[in-house]
């Protein structure tokens, strides 16, 4: 008997999907409810999985995956998986090395229209040369002098979360990073945003260095009306997560370079077991390239999902995050423009990250879109012009 599995957000939707794809006589063998992370999102959703045996299997182009026998993982299979991951990492290193050679052989790509803009905004020459090389290969010659074309091409390297609503955030969120990168500020400001969105929040201070770290979280918790818990060991953190219920947990962690627990194999395995948690690494835009490389190693080792950009208010290298984006396909989750707790904290988006590099990129992109609009749509765009200007001014203020 052939077996298939069908997934949906509710039991009713799953049953309706079974009827539509297998007919009303299909036999439901098993029902499983579980929680999983939203793809490229910041929430956790409930999923119902039904195992189905259709009366007849003549349907072409089945949309559900065939369910075979359950795979039993052993130490050998896990070791094979680890070996495969290491091979992929070595392949990425070879690709990066080849990109370096390509960028060097092309020398200065003076025809790249935003080269000076990116270099003056803090992107490394290596990164700019790689992007310029890709631009030359993928953009038609007739469009290579256009800033609009360069901005659109740049978005192939910039990936952000697929949500623009604070209400969509849920689950457990870990924040890692080096000392002074702004992790605690991110946790506090995110808690404030989520409280305004009507969410129930708990801040967890994991392995605080001293009483000052605890006091800072407690003061913020009192001001926001948010529960603050301190976990001095992994077992205490594990209990916090087990008892969280429907609350959102924001876990603030110590410096990933000085606290050995964070980079221990034991903690790494625990993180992997938390398959519904979201792991963010906080990157300071003021960091030099060597520190960036070290942070990227931690990002990979811990299996982080997202990158957070901080300290844009004191950084003269607003485009330096491209060094990160070109080296590794990261997804950006949040942008913290300032240390002021009352403003400057936003969900990451491609358009926002372009404006972080330079307001000129967003302006030229808007102008390109307007050229293709009809008269009626242009009128609507004029009404929104004030909002675009306000957004640009806000970015200039924070950046």
C-alpha cells in the first residue's frame, strides 16, 4: 500500500487537502501535530501532518512527498552527515578562493557605477571587485552605466527575513556575538517592539559575566513590564525553555570568544536539538575584517539562522556588511541604527539595507519604478512621496 503525507496549518485544512488530492475515500493512517520554524521568517507555527493511503494511486503529479520507511540514525550516519558538511564547507572555501582570483585578474572595474560609493561606505576592495565582476557578467552592456541596474544587481547578495510585521515573531530567539557588539541592546529593543505588538515576553540572561549585566536587564524588564530570568548554567536554560509556554523567549548570551561554554560541543549539540529556535549572530559594523572572519566561523559552527547589524550610528562603514553577505549567504533579521532604546530598531529588508549603504540607491530605485507606472499610479505615488522622504530622513539621522 502506498503511503503519502500531507501537511497544513490546521487539521481542517489538512483533511480538505486530502480530499482534494486523494479523494473522499482516502484512508488516514496517522495524524501528527508538531511545531516548526517559518522558512526565512521569525516565527514558529503549528503543522498537522497526515499519513494517507489512497484507495487508488492513479493520480499524476502528486504534490505530496512519498513516505517511505522511517530512517534510523546511528552514530555512523551522523558521522557521515558531518563528513558531508565538511566537504561542503571545503567546497565553499574553494569557491571563495576562485572568486578572489577572478577579482584579482579583472583588476579595477572602473565601469562599475557604484564602485566608489561602496568603497567609501566601507566595503572591502575584495568584496567590491567580486560584486563588480558578477555585475559585468550578468548585466547587459547597455545597462552597465546605470545606478539602478547596479542597485538591483546588488540585491542578489542581500537577503532579509520574509516578514515585515512584529506580530509574526514568536518562539525562542538566541542572540550571539562578540563582546560589545550590542547583543543586550538588541534584546532589550526587540522586547520593547514585541511588547507594543501585544506579545508576552521573557528575557533570559544566560551566563551573565557580572552583576552589572543582570542589573541592566532587570532595569529594562521593569521599564517594559517584561519578566527577566537569569540562567547560570545550561540546565537552568533548558528548564526555562521547557516551561516557556506560549511566551517569546529572548536569550542574551555572553561574548562567544571569551565564554568557552558558547563554543563547546555540548552546547552546540543542545542548540541543534532546539530545531524550532531562531539563532541570531549580532555583527558590529565597526569590526575589522579579521574579527568578521572569526564571527563568521562562530555563525557557521553554531548553525545560526540570521545576522543582526548594529551600531550604525557610530559606524563610518555602512556597507561593510557586504563583506559578510558576499562571503556567506546570510539572512539579515534586524537592524539597530542607534543605542537609543526609544528608536532606530527595525526589521531587516532588502530596501532598508540598500538605504543603509546609501540613500541614493533607494532613490534611484524608486525613480526606476516610477518610469513604468501609468498616470493613475503616479498620482498615488506622489501621495506616498512624503512617507518615502520621512523614511530617508530617518535613515540619515540614524546612520
